[in-house]
C-alpha cells in the first residue's frame, strides 16, 4: 500500500474522499465533509493535494474559494502550512535521517512527495522555528538540512 492509499485509509471513517474530474487548474476541493481530488493527477500530486485538503478539513470552514478576501487567503495559507506539517513531520525528518536520507531528492523519495514540496515544508519550518529546532533528543538544522543526536552530558 502506497502513501496515498495509507492516507486515504487513515481518514476513511472521518471524511468522504473521492477522485473525480475537476475543473481545469483545480487539483483538490474541500466541501464540508467531502474532499474531491483530481483523478488525472499523478500519485505524488494526489498525495500532496490530499494533505492540503485534509488540512482544510481540520482547520477551515465555509467557502474560501474567493481569494480576493484576506481572511480566505489566510485560511488557504494556514491549510498549506498544516498540509506541509502533515506530510513531513519533524519525526519524519529524524526517521529519514536514520534511514540514510542525505538530500532533498532522497527525502522526496522516502516520503513519496516532490522535492519542491519537501523544500516548501522545510522553508515553512525555517519560518516557524528559525534555522534549527530541538525535537525529541535531536537537533534538526534546516539549512543545510542536517540531523544530530543531542546528548545532555550533565
């Protein structure tokens, strides 16, 4: 079972997720208790889109398609950021390090997402935490991406 199918199964009891033909330029759509995913996307784009639409499910409400409204743009940005965190958690970065992942390409292959999505997620974490963060006994540096085990010698 691939990452997309695992994510579908994870939310199967919570929300209806359907693949369909959407209007040109639209990859996904959150409609209350239903997520629609463009079925002509490749598996990587479907997974990335599903993460963002699940984030909309978790944090937004109402119709935010009119991006000329500031509040709607804020909800969109917030969902994009949460989607990044759902796709690439700090624990995922540490686990990738333990599996020998050493660059963006390897990280994208490890997580079944695009290099661009990995880079956007890392940039989000940089904005959120700064150049590094301490997490569960590890120091994660975001530029360049490095993970170090942190030993407290007290």
